């Protein structure tokens, strides 16, 4: 793995609060890492330290092999950081802010115009380029923030809730953009939207009370769900009793859950023993038993279940 971000034993204490407590991880080129955790878990504090905005109480951070504490110039060139909330300088327009950020980053001449045009197009800012930022809607403000983060085409992107406040179309657009960018970068996004993790992240870290409680691929997290490989059946109510008799007699079934849908339809969730995939057996047995199925599918699991389990116990 081409490691672009290396975090070692990172901690941050505010008075008596241990906001970040011995966090260790690496992120490689091509990875999109989802950073998850309940409110106050320490996500933003970790991201601020990586960006050099906050000094760690202990531990070490390297970006592209450069130490964040001692090589601020090298870091600034290689890192893009989107803080929580709206961009500062609300009285500027997106055009003037992007121009200002380009100047700070010493992006000049044709390159400057090209880069500003490029990010404005990718984030669909064309219609608002000359409107004061403070008068923009929340979603546009977020996209202006993202545009400034991407302007110098950094290797490492640290994005604190990048899709917060975006409408569903824009969320989709930003996720697509991040997936494209991920090919030659390392990206960390914090989010409270669990389906976002499934949609774009190659890996997820769950943090609770300042400590990492899981570091896995989204599919591996899903596999921890109680509903992983559960078989969902939908049938007319008349078939409920015969279906139950068949399923309760199956060796591979650990349990059944019934969910009523309207007057005439019923869902049965069949929980397998040891998380095994028993969909073919279930289909075979219930149809043999004379049950007509309206629908049958395999549950992948629910990330929100897993998230609750992981963050409750920590
Ligand atoms: N500057 C500060 N001074 C004192 N305490 C702070 C400071 N910044 C953060 N904290 C505390 O550190 C802990 C972690 O906060 P942080 O903002 O990192 O959480 P988070 O995971 O980003 O939460 P959220 O999901 O709500 O954004 C919280 O208890 C918070 O109150
Ligand atoms: Mg936060």
C-alpha cells in the first residue's frame, strides 16, 4: 500500500476530556475511508489535528511522509481540509474566495483560471459565482467549501461531513466526484449517513469516546449485523401458518420474526444459524410446503444495527 496518511498513537485532551485517545491508522492511495462515530466521538478533533489546525497532546501524524508538526509548508501543499460547517469569509463571493485561495496557494496565470474553472464546474457553482457566500443556501455554501479544498489538487483530502446539507441529487453528485478523485488520492470523510459508507467508502473506521472500535470494509461491518443473510419473505396472510410450520422445522433456522404489512400481507424474516446463506433451502422448503411467495430476498445486514452495537459497548 502506498501510504499517504500515517497516524500513530494520536491523543488530544481538553482539560479533563480525552477527546481522542490513542488513535492509530494508515490510509493508502486509492482508499476512501469513512470516519464514523456518535456526536462527540472525536472525529472532528482528529481531522483538525491531521490538518494542522490543532496540536496533538501526544502522538504523530505523517502526510505523504512529512511530519505535520514540523513540515507545515509541505503538508499544506499536499493536503485539502474541509472543516465542519460553512466557509469563513461569508462576505466574499465564490469567485473572489477561489481567486484568494489560489493566490495563497501560489496558483498563477492560466493554471489559476483553469483550476478555478475546473472546480466551479465540478461542483456546479457557475450560477452563484458572483453572489456573496453568506446569501447562498446551505448546500451551495458546502460546495463552495469543497471547491476551495480541491483547488490545489491535493493528494490527501480530509473532509468533515462533506455532504451535510446537500439535497439528494447533490449528495449523489459529490459522492460520484469523490469516487472519481479517490483513484489517485487518499480521502477521509466523516459522516453520519451510513448509506454513504456503503456507497463510496472502501473502508470504515468507527470511533467512540476517542477510541477506534472497528476498522473494516463496509461488507465486513455488514456481516456483523444480526440481519446479515436473513431471508425476507412476503406472502398473503393465508400462507402464514403453513410457512411457519415449515420454517420452524428447519435445522438451519435460528429464529423467525413476523412483520405485518397491511391487512392481507405478512413479512417473515428468517434468521439463519451462524449467519449462513440458506436462501435456496428456504425457497425450496416453503414452496414444497405449498406456500406461494410474493417476494423473497436476502438481507445484507444493516449498518445502523452494527453501528449501535459497536458504539454502545465502547
Ligand atoms: N476546543 C475544544 N475545547 C474543549 N472541548 C472540545 C473542544 N473541541 C472538542 N471538544 C470536545 O471533544 C470531544 C470530541 O469532539 P469532536 O468535535 O471531535 O466530536 P465529533 O466526533 O466530531 O462529533 P460530531 O459528530 O458531533 O461532529 C467532545 O466531547 C467535545 O466537546
Ligand atoms: Mg464533528
